[in-house]
C-alpha cells in the first residue's frame, strides 16, 4: 500500500511540474507581445480619436496625432508577454486643443485576450467620459472612452523603441508626527522606464528639515522618514522634489500636519 501511495504521489508531482512547464512555455511563446500591442494600440487609438474629433466637428486625421505607446505587463519584474488584464500602456499624441500633462503621456489600462484581441480603458481626463456632446449639441457615446481592437499574431514583433519616464507622486495627504515629531511621507512611482530617483527638500514653515534621497522602482510605493522631527506647532510641511530619473511634481507639494 505504501509503495502504491508513493507511486501516485510521484505521478502527481510529475503532472504538476509538467503543467507548470507548459504554462511557462505558453506564456513565453505567446503571440501577445509588447511590440505588437504597442503598434496596434497606437493605430487603433488614432482612428478612434479622429472619429471623436469628427463627431465634435473638429478636423483631425489619425496621422496628425503621431501617437506613440509604451506598454508594460504586470510591472518591471515580469516579461511583457502573454494575455491578461494587467497590461498598462503609456501613450502620447499631438492635439493642439488637448495638451499633454507635464509627464507627457496618458495611462491606458488594457485587458488583452489569448485570441490577440483587447479592450482599452482610456484616461478620462484626456479623452473624456462615457458620453460626449456632438457638434449639434446631442449627447452621444464617446468612442475613445473604451474601445476594442485586435492585432495580427504574425505581425511585426521588433521593439518599437518607445519609452516614457516614470511619474513620481506624493501619495500621502497629511503628515502625522509621533510624540517625538518623527513622521514619514509615502511616495509612488508609476509605470515607465528606469523608475524614479532624486532628492526631496523638506521644510516646515520657515524651518528647513533637510533633504532626503529616494530611489523607487517603477510601479512601486515607499514610505520615507522625514530627515528631522516636525517642530511643535507646525501647520504644514512642504516637499520640493528634484528628479534625476523620471518625472516629478512640477510644483512643491504642501501637506497639512495632522492634529495641528
């Protein structure tokens, strides 16, 4: 009986190992790749955007947008290959009436399927909401808010070479010192290339608390301790970010001190 159980267990282990190998192999050889997705997304988006402009009574051609995309699947630690709902794409385009934000791009969320088709959720602050007003004042569906597309599984798979910098943001909304005045601030680094690095000068009113360096990987979060205690009675703390890698807040970020 014992030998039978051992044989069954060995067979199960072999099946699990084989299944894992098949999953890994199928993921690595998937037709869903970053270059194919980047090329398809920019073409698809440009067509949808030009259609939106036509509905608004504006004259924009897909070619005039010069759309460029950088796509990433599940963060920097993973290969950019395979289907899933964890694809993010950063994209820039040229529209005189819709300037890009300081980082120079918008973030699109994609659910990519194994049949080489995908669904795109667009950044509403740049492309609008579910409905929009057409040139005649009617409420209509916005074609750019969410759209579908497919790509050729045998299409060009060479890298596009498009990269965008990661965006650093101060995620904390308040500063909460402990009994000794010590406090921390939370930072986030978004999708992009090479993460976020630099220094932050910290002041509380007219008091300089010092400078703290930071280095975050893309799509990560970190809490940094302030370089000195927050003085008693301080109402707010200001963070002035100097970036060496990535893009940061264009203006100093001021946060209220909790309980002051």
